[in-house]
C-alpha cells in the first residue's frame, strides 16, 4: 500500500513537472479588456485567433465597462499581480504607469516591424516614452461623426447633408416638424464632452483646438471659440427628447436604427450597432463630419504590457505586439470594431464608406487628439463636469461659462 | 481563581484574530487613507506631503459640496420616510387583516433586492420616454408629466422614493414584532376607556416602540452614508450634480480620475462627519446608562 502511495505521489509530481514544462514552452498571456459588446468582442477575437495561430495561449479577463476594467487593473497592479496585457487608450493615463516603471517596453518588436515607417508620426510619438516604444496601437476611432437616419431625413424632406450649423439647425427644425426626435442625445457626461469637442473643433479649427488643449492657451480667440461652442451646444438642448438624461450611446443609436430620431453625435464605434442591426452605411444611414469641421477628433486604442516577472508572459507580450500590428489583423480588427487602422500602409478597399472618409482625414493629418490623449484623468473629469454642468444647468450665459472653462486645466 | 484566569486567557486567544483584523484592517487602513489625504498622490500612493491642499481643493469643488447637501437631503427624507411608512404598514397589518402573511411578504420583498435592481426598476418607471409617463400618455392623458429622474429639481426625491420603497419593509417587520410584543391588556384597558384606535397607536403603542424604531433608524442611517449603488443605477449622479453623493465622488476620483489624494481626503471628511454625528449620541447614551447605574 505504502509503495503504491509513493508511486502515486511520484506520478503526480512528475505530471506536474511535465505540465509546468509545457506551459513554459508556450507564450501565455492574460489579457484584460473592456471590449465586451458584440462588435468589440468580435474585434478582440481577431487578435486572439491570430495570436493562437502563432502558438500563443490566450486567457481572457474581460470586464464590461471602461471604468470597471480600469479599476480592476489598478487593483491588480497594486496587488503585484498584473495581467499580461491591458487594453487602454493611448494617452496620459498610460504615461503614469510607464513613468512608474510598471510597463515592459516593446522596442525590439517595433524596430523589427519598422513601426516608425508604418505609423503616422504623431501616433508613433504618443506610444513612445523616453525614446522607447511601450504601447501597441490597435486602431483609431474618429469622434467627429454625425450619424443620421436616411429614413428620418426622408420623412422630413431633407435631401442633402447640411454644410453649416445654420443649415443643420434648419434641418433639425424640419425633423421636429415631421414628428421625429431631432437629436438622439446620449445624456452621459463623457458623451456630452465628445459633442462639445466636435463643435469646438468646427469653431476654432485644428490649430485653435491644439492651442487650447495642448498649450492651455487662454487668449481671446480661444475664449471666443469656447463661447461660440457653448452657444451651439446650448441651442441643441431644444432638440432632444425628455428621456435623454443618462441615456447610453447604443440606446441613442437604436433610436436612429428605428428611425425614431434623426441624428446622433458619436464616435464611429456606433457603426458597430448599425452593423449588428443589419443596416448599411450610405444606404440606411449616413455619416458626416460635424458641420463646418475641417478635421476630426480621434482617440486611439492600444495594448499595454505590464511587467509580470514571468518569462512566458514576456515572450507572449512580444508575440502579441507583433500580431496587433500585423497589416491583415489591423484591417480585420477595424472592420469588426468600426475603427480606422493605425497603419497607413494597409489595404483600404475593404473599409466602408465612413471609415474611408476617416482614413482620408487621418492621412491628411487633419486630426486632433481626444481629451484623454492630452489631458490627465483629473482634467478629463473636470472637463466632463464643466460640460455637464452647462448642458444640464440650462444656463444660456455662454460668455461667463467660457471664462470658467479654463479652470479645468488647474 | 486560576480557572477563571485560564478561561480569560483562552478567550483572549480566541479573540486575537478579531483584534488583529480590527487593528490592522480597520484602523490600519483608515490611518493609511488619512495619511494619503495629505499627499499629492494621483494614480499611485506618493509620499510628497502637501498639507491641507487636497482639503482646500475638495471644499472648492462644487461637486463635493453638492454631494454633501444631497446626501443630507436624501438621508433625512429616506430615514424619516421609511420610519413613517414602515410604522403605518405595521399598524395596518396589526389590524388582524386577512392574508396578513402574504402582505407581509410582499412589503418585505423589496428589501431583499439589491439597490442596483431597485434603482434600475425605478429608473425605468420614472423615465419619461419609457415608464409611467409614457404609458399614461398612451392612454390618452397627453399632458401628464412624471419625469423625476431627468428633472434636476426632482431627481433627489426620485432617489428618496425608490429608497423608501425598498427600506420601508424592514421597518415594518421590526415595528410589527414590537407591536406584537405589547400586552393585550393595554388594548383592553384603552378600549374600555373609549379611546379611538388611531390615538391608541399614537399615544400608547408608538412610545413603547422607541427602541425598536431607533434600531431600525440606525440601520437605515448607516446605509445612507454608503449610498452609492442606487445612485449609479438610477441617475449616475445626474442631471448635472443633482444626485451626486460623497461615496460616488470618492469612487470616481479613486478610479476613474486617478486622484487618490482627493479621494482619500473626501473619505476622511466622511469618516469625520460620521464621528461628529455619532459622538454626541453615544455620549448621551453613556451618560444615561451611568445615571441608571447610579439610581
């Protein structure tokens, strides 16, 4: 009996050894993301499939909700149990982690893949810290989009896309008269801030926008631009329905899909919802850049690679970075996610009409960064508060609100 | 004597883990948080001390001030509402009605639900395009308005409404148990004196329910400080700052805004607030007990 027991124990130990050896061989990664909606999960799956094809082992720890995933990630980092990869935006949020020495650089992968040539210079600068590449960009989203329901436009007798804000408001009046909710408004602070930004860009132009957010410029021109933006924003209040407060962006998109509402201001991820509902861009719904806007606000997603101290994970991080920047993966991912590929050397023919418009603006350099790229999380929060307070406070005093705007940078 | 000491010793050993948890987990983390509130920590704890800078920033924030005011309004109305409604329900059930246990279950049921569920249900019901307003309008009353969750002035009362709906059942059960514990003789005596029923409840039953209602009130008040989930589910602090609460402010700054210093300053103020509110009460209790002991 005793020998049997010994044999058994030895067997278990041996099996454990083999299992460990096997796991050691394969690059294993635990990836934490907040991509859980239909389109997002499908996009993440593109990366996963290619990663596994190249011999990696993929462990998914996705958490619904951007904030929830971030909170869980911070807790894991503080607890010393970082996941192998985390999806997050390119911007100052990542910079904090890098400056604390918590992320692994992926410089050699970037050098081998010639990322510097494949990516727009502004993006390459943003993913590098102290001359080393740290983040693997997955795709960019345009955030200056106004989507519209062709059916609703038809009902209201609107033949073509409005070119100026005056024409835009005239069309909203027509929609209202036709018994359609003119604007499907997502009444959450982050969504309202995106609308504020796209109007701001249309009022101050690319240079003016960068001056305000990157240089924190308080000159008269900047204040005037913010004031005009707030006036347009305030005017929009008259065109939303009573249920707008707190509405999710995808619920707002659903109002367009069912032709209950005319237009929605949103990032291009809204296309994912149209696609899931079987709607075609250009046929069932249209996409236009906000009126009078010469460019597009963009936000970029990436994968972050925390230090885990495990060799298998380090190997996997390099493999994953390679996979993410693969040209076919970039296109496939963009199609599923509704985004624009980061590489400028990919096959554009597969992209839909909206994405092509976005890619055009991007390669022309007519883009400005989202607030998350240039502002700290505290400042982003303060900006959300500012816009929300103006929007829901019902104040029409744009001039004095514009003066207060610059307090968000403090 | 030696047996007693031995017993004490084993009791002390048995209590050690609890002491350890209380000192390290409770007081330790509290001290840690308070320490952080004097630093300029953002995403990670830092040890650069900035004095009371986080506190002055905190009290310059309109959002924080609004959250304090909101939790006060919510707290007072929620606790009072639950106590009044709970007592009325208990008195009604006490009238030897038919299907009493069925009603009791129904009234207590909301309390078994999580605040997130309660919040979502009421959010839908009070949402003007989905809920009660939309259904009444579809029945023909076109001018009917019930838009509490999206109305800046009424949103906080929508929270109170949902909270009372959830919490009243608990008070009812505690009050009912108290009422049932009162001797039937008192009823008979009052009846003989020809005192009306409502007067019996107000002047005879209610005073005897004091301790039971105080316990229920205490339970509810503790819930008020932590109010977070119902706000997130119903209004997410909006419209504007109309339903922002301290717990949500702290969570937002802790995670979303990566502002550890400000969040811990808020938490410290909250703890201080609780201590200031509870201390006189505890002191009064202590004095009363001593007075009793002396008598």
